[in-house]
C-alpha cells in the first residue's frame, strides 16, 4: 500500500474514533452543566467523585486497550478463535478489576477525608460513588467491546453508539436529577444513576451489534463466556496492566499540575483549568489517531508486513502533526476568544484570567506538538504489543522529570502557571523522544528479523 493509501486508511479508521472521544467529552460536559443548574454543592461533590471514578476507570481500561492490538494481530492472521478468546478474557479481567475496586467506591468517604476534603463534601462524593461504582462493570465491558470492534475496523458503530449515549445520558439526567415527567427528584444520586443507566444501555447496544452483525455473529463471542481460558487470560493481563499504569502516570501528572498551580492562587488555577480543558478537547484527535495506529500496526504485525507497519505509522504521525499545525495557529493567533468563552462577562477577574489563559494557550501550542508525539508513539508501541518498557519510560518522563521541572520553573523560580506548563512540556518532550526511540529500535529489529 502507498503512503497515500495508508493516510486514507488511518483517516477512515481514526475519524470515527476521534468522534467517539469527543462524544465522551460531551457526556461529561452535559453532567457538569445539569448539576451546575441543580446546585453548586451537588456540582462540587460530583467533580470530586467523578475525578476519583475516572482514575479507577482509566487504570482498569488498560485491559481493554490490551485487547485492541491483540485482536488486530489475530485479525491480520485471520484467526477468529484467537480474537474471540482475547476479547472474552479482556471482559473477565475488566469485571474482576471492577469487583476489586467496588468496595473502595462504596466506602470512599474516609479516602476523601484523608485528602483534606470536608465531611459534607466527602459524604456527598461517597453518596454518588455508592451508585456510580456499580457502573464500573458495564463501563469497562463497553471499553473492551469498543476495542474489539475497533481492532476489526468497525469504528463507525463505536462512534454512533457513543453519540447516542450523549443523548441518553442527557435525558436520564433531566429525568432523575430534576424529577421531571413524574420521576423522583434525586439530585446528585440521580446523576449517578443516569451514568450507570447510560453505561448499561451502551453495553446492551454493543452486545446486540456483536451478536447480530454480519461477520461478527459467526464469532459467537458471548457463547460459553463463563469458561476460563487461563493462557490467554495471562496474555491479556501481562499486556494490560502496564497500559493501565501508563494511563495513571499521565493523568496523574495533569492532576498534580493542578495542585501546583493551586499553590500560586485562585486566578491562575481558573486559567489553568480553562486552558487544560481546551487542550484536552484537541488532544482527543491525537488519541483517536493513536488508537487507529495501534490497530493498523497490530494488523500489519499479524500479516508479517513490517514495511507496511512502518509506513502506516508515519502516515498516522503525519495526520497528527497536520492537526497540531492547525491548533498552533488557533492557540497563538486567537487565544482571547477561546478563553473568554469560559468566563462570564460579569466576572470581576476576567481580565487577569484572560491574560494568564492566553499565555497558557501559547505554551499549549508547543505542548500539543510533544503531547501528540508521545501518544502516537505509545499507540504504535501498543500495536506491536510493547507495553512494559513504555510504562517505565513514561513514568520516568512524567514524574521524575516533568513534575519536578514544573515545581522548579513555576514555583521555585517564580514563573507561575506558565512555568508549571513549561515543566509539563519538559516531561512530554522527554517521553516523546524516548518512546519514539523505543519504537524505532523495535521496528529496525523487526526489519532485520524478516529480511
């Protein structure tokens, strides 16, 4: 396949994945808007609870992410049995992970207390998690099925089901938070119940598609799913746990950066939150393309097409860098309109937030370049089923270099929130360089082996 052919293939595969990630962001945005209209206390407790829930979820998603390259490789070899076995054990591991962490959700108030939260806020967050914790089971199972479908290059259904989930979640929130159409007014608990209901309905839709769609029903994915398959269970576990911890290291770095900016003041923290939300919205484009590169690399590995693996990786990177160029122009050229969209006109500190936010978006222009680079390298490494060494490289870059650099530049040297963000750039530059070096060496070794 030519380079242009690889570009088209990555776009066809990646754009629906990008859309599904944007839809997932929209679900969180709808929750925030609706709870904000209900009460500030409910919104604050939900932010605390969902942040905790997301950390657990992103670690547990490592097993789902492991399913993607393994199924892609099996598909490249036309091995439907291997594809089925991997997906089943991915579901097993995800459900076991949820069962282990459910008690932590149910009795989470002491955890929030240890983190310095008030008794009222801790209790509110626990009330939410005592319901939402059960949503881990369907949510992680959904991630496994999405990975399975993406690996089989059926990303259109992943997008449409996630987009439908946005509407379902909004409707359930409207019914259960506010008590409309005769439903009980449940406030914060209603939001939690709506989230669980959305996850269950999404899982049902994907299971129905997997059972009925042509080319999938023959795989009989859900038949005898209760039977253990310990060798494949071990394979998925071995590949998945490093991915989960890599996800934790990256998301934890951004959480730590918020704590550092919080030491500087409320206004810088507000600007940091806005700029990070903007950068996160654009980052999902690179995340979707990275997952497309995982699938393409995995399928090429299964076919033994090492040259195609490398060319496909370069095509995915080229698309990612093209989007980076567009975001750089926007972030540097028109930062004020972007930041001002998040600030009310009556806000007394509007000018100060705008000034700091515009500076942060200028740093985010560089930030996007290296963040896109490291996530694309991670996607390709996962495609060739290399996850343990990347975990160590990412953790070293983010926590041994990035966070200390943020503290040194932003707090110790007094460059404020902009300095904290430059520290993050230092960590991401190092991660990108190390991960790409790791991929290049692995790729060259594979070429020599198959020469």
